[in-house]
C-alpha cells in the first residue's frame, strides 16, 4: 500500500542496499502488515559481539519482525557465518548502519523509536506501539544520550537480581512480550499518529 511504502521504503535509498535486500524488506513489511495490525524493527546500538546480533536476528524472525539492524557495530566478522545456523538472512533483512547519523537518515517514516533501557516504563505495563523501531544498547555502554533523546518511548525489563541482561536475551524478552500482548489482547498496541 502507499502508506506502507511511505512508512518504510522511501528512506532506504540512503542505505545503499542491494536491490535484493530492498525487495526482501518490502515483502517482509507487506507480510507483517497483512498478517496483523502493525510491524516493528529491532536492533542493537554499538554492539560488540557478533553472536548477540545473530541470536537477535533469529529471534526477530521467529517473533515476526519486519527487519533487524545494527548501528555502529564494533565486530568485524560476518554474523551470518559465525552464529546463524538457520539461514535467517534468507528470511528477514539485516540492515547495517555505520553510525546514528546514517540511521537517522534512513529510519522508517512515522515509526517511533523505543529505547530498551533502565529508567523507563516497566515492561509489564508498557503498551507496544503498532509500528515502531526498538533500539537496544550494547551491554557495556547502553544507549547514547543522543539516541535516548530521540526515543518517544523508553521501556525497562523486569529482573530479580542483576539488571544487566544479555542484549539478545533482552530483545527476545521484549518481542515475546509484544507477541503475547497482541495475541491475547492484553495491553493492545498503541496506535501511532504521525508527528511533524
């Protein structure tokens, strides 16, 4: 649809993605929108361990994400070679942004950013936006002040002991929460309105 096209594709030209990745992303978003109300992307800011990206990538596919991304990743290996035994790269696109500036230039239209960081609304009461981009910080540094300032929502995961989750595990918990709430109708998604 035109709305979906405007929401996701118009900014991808800045990513210099091969046409196959562009069409894969377009098809994945169309699938997500047709299956349910809304879609989401999820990624890690300045992640340093490729295995975390690979684990999040696979979990994202299993929970129905439209795309996965990294911003300023600090690893050198190709993640699909090191930690993906499921060939997830053939099922859901992984976008790699060299820095937050490139990410800002390419972020989907009218999809609010959700920071997954301490000091936010507890996950138990959080209402997931119908369309959004979840951003997880690296385990050693978290999210930058600049990224946090641009996030419309901030959510914190519950814990019993140490609050420092593995970043891939945190992303999986978040997506599971979204899935459960949408599936059984608890805390239905917040409808996102465009902001100028």
